[in-house]
C-alpha cells in the first residue's frame, strides 16, 4: 500500500445469514467492541440450498442479510470464534479479508 495514501490496515468481516440470525451477528459485533457495522437486508444469491430471492414476502426474518464490520486485527479472533460457533448449527457464509481505512479512529 502506498504510504502517500495514509491508510491503516484493518480486517473486514462479512457474514451472510438468514434474517432471523442478523441480530445475533450484530450482538457478536458489539461484544468485540465494534463501533458500527453495515447491514444489507434482502440479499440474493445462489448457494448450497439453491437460489435465494432478495425480495421479502412477509417480513425481514425470512430473507438473507449481509452484515459487514471492520476491526483492528487484535479483535478479530474473538469475533471469529463467536461467528464460527453461531454458524456451526445454522446456514451462513463467513468471509474475512484485509482492508485499509482512511480514518482508523472510526474503528477503534
């Protein structure tokens, strides 16, 4: 990464779960001290259980949700432990990647 960009390395965690699980994921984010996260409801996609439509018929618990959080690397292990435990008995997708942020104080 170019030092002239003045970016700070962090870790981005993305979780796709059923809408009924999104509150549990958000709670795990809070438990590790995340100061915020992004949630996108009504996501569509193709997975092991077939194609999931993004539009909801009745409520926000029947669709899929994508939750994303950015954290300093020292908080990632605890969050991953919690997410793995949550996903051990439920369908979902967990993705972890390196990212860079311009205002690291937003993620402390």
